[in-house]
């Protein structure tokens, strides 16, 4: 039975998470390899569900609801200080030397399993230097390590999305 939404899509049949990983590669490379395969599998499932809901006659055609606020948490690794902060969409916030801008924040409807995802852009602004782009992408509240900010001093992750898009 074919799927008209995604011809040639990644399916359970051709994705094998239990493939053997050669012993000559490092643990880090093996973890990256497995993470990429798992991410591809999860995305294929999300796209499949979206396709099914989108083609059905129901009034619910999306998986997420747009919101106007994101609640984030940050860790300063040098002081072990954890800070929680809330940003409106397209509002810039700072955490240490980081400049954080949330472009979108979406949450699942109450009838679905809880999940929040935010598109976050992070710049690093050190004194006397131009800001450098550190991160731009979707962060998921339920899986903060799936697509995370890599910085030697700070960690930032999404806790939830709140408010409603007006």
C-alpha cells in the first residue's frame, strides 16, 4: 500500500536501527550515526502522521498549535546556575554572553501527548567582538539533546510553549 504524500520516503522497512556499526569508528561517531538514523525515523513518522491527518476529512490538519511565548531554561556551567526565562516570539533575550531569539513556538493540542517545539536562534556576543552564530534550529522540550546548543559555558533548552497566537 503506497503513500501518495511521500514517494520514496524513508520507511520502517529500509531503516534498521540495529545495523552493525564498524568497530574502527569512535564512540562519538557511532553516537552521531545512531542519532541521525533515529532522527530520520522520527521525522518520517511525524511526516506520515501529518500526511494522514492532512488528507483526512477531519478539521484537525496539523500536529502543533502556534503560541506567542516560549519558556526556556539555561545552565551556566561555570557557576552551576540554572535560570528560567520566558521570551515572546521575535523578542531578543540574553543569557550570559548569549543572545537568544525565538522565531516560533508550537505545542501539541491537549488531546495529544504533550510536546513543545521552538525554533531558536542563538548568537554569542563576547566583549569587543562581533556576534557569532552558534545555533539555529528546532529544539524539542521532550528531547533536549536531540538538537541542542553546543557551547563550552552555556546550555539552553526549551521547557514549554505558552500563550496563544493572536
